[in-house]
């Protein structure tokens, strides 16, 4: 069974609106393993590193202001195809276009307040996990329901 890891960030709007447990609960209910989690303020430097690909975009400075505006929760998830599965659960970037049942659809109204980040590829997952977690902060543990989650 090929396991991979991905990075999720519950953005300041998700924290302020009291959705930490609801959103984390969705991943737990799905059968995804949480292997690291913590709360922190993202410093400007780290925000720039994390969103480096968007440096030239018109929304970049607003995005950096937003992600640094309050505490976030950073979470490492593990599972089979977990990068793709998580992106599907998160939904389209614009909550107005996200499918019902996705996190962004169900909790969001605006593209600039879309609650959650999730890595979009194995390369970005590795880069982003390295930005937010030291190797020893990732907890390798045995999920005792795996026999009932995966064939
Ligand atoms: P993603 O988060 O779905 O991967 P990206 O295109 O990588 O979407 O954009 C990163 C983040 O930048 C989005 O999650 C959103 O917070 C913000 N963003 C993207 N496009 C816009 C926009 O048009 N206006 C405001 N914020 C935007
Ligand atoms: Mg992205």
C-alpha cells in the first residue's frame, strides 16, 4: 500500500470562525491519518516561501496579509493518494464554484476567504511540509482502523 503525505493549513478565517474541529473531523471520518498538527502565526517570510509561485499575481500581497493575519493550524495528513483525495475534499479555489460537500463550498463564500490550503502535487507537498514541519514533528504511528479503511 503506497502511502503519501500532504500539508493542510486551516487558514485564519477557519480558526476565527471556529471550524478547526469540523474540518479536522472530516479528514478523520474519511479514514485519513493525521501525522502532525500545530497552531502558529505564519511570519511574512514563511508566507512568501509558501506562496512563492503566486509572487506575480495581483492577489499576492492580499493573500500574504490574510495568511499572516491570525493563527493558523498546520496539519500533515497521510494516506493512499492522500494529496488528490484531500484536494477533492477541499474543493475548487473559489467557494462559489466548489461542489457541494466540499469544505470550501460548505463553509465559504469568497475566493479570498476560502478557509483551507492543501498541497496540489507530490513536489509541493514535500516543499510545503518542509516549510512547516521539522522531520521529528511528523509522528509515524499505526492507525488501528486501516484494515477497515483500505483493502
Ligand atoms: P488553491 O489554494 O486552490 O491551490 P491557488 O490558485 O494556488 O489555489 O491560490 C492560492 C490561494 O490564493 C487561494 O487558496 C486563495 O486563498 C488565494 N487566491 C487565489 N486566487 C485569488 C483571487 O482571485 N483573489 C483572492 N485570492 C485568491
Ligand atoms: Mg495552490
